[in-house]
């Protein structure tokens, strides 16, 4: 984890929190917790793909406008350029592991299309 000095390990957000588990030049791994009834922004990335593995709870996932429910022990792939969102429709915390792969993982590669917290 030699490159961790530029990123906090844990960060609270209005929708929950994330913890960076590992970060390298070619990938980044996060543990993401989404509070009941909350959702992340509807967004896309140009320089990275994401793989989500749900550990606990049920995720309501939107990919290019199509919604589906993803239960624990199930994964979702999000190719670069795909508009995506994750939401917690349940009453318990949603927990998933996000593996980012690509060429760049900076927060400025987030193009927010919709956001519940005024960040578009």
C-alpha cells in the first residue's frame, strides 16, 4: 500500500462510508457501506471499470437506466463509460466490495449525472 498517503483509509459520506483496502497503479479495492434508504450518485467513469461483490444486504443497482436487485454473494460488473448507481432499499446496512481496474482512479474521474446531495 505504498500509494495510500494520498487517500484516507476511511471516509464518511452522506450515504454511508467507504474504506480503501488496497491501492496500486492498476487497481483499487474499497469496502463500501450504504445506509438504509440511501444511494450514491448516478455516475460514470471514463478511465476505470468496477466490479461489485455484495457481502451483506440487498443492492438496487442501476446500469444505463436499467434497475435490478442484487443479493448478498452476488457480483455486478460495470464497464468504463457505463452510467451506474447503487442504492440500499433495505432496512439493514448494504455492504459490498468494489474492485476498480483501469488506468486512473482519481475522484475527478466521476461524472455525476444525478445526485441526492447536490454534487452534480
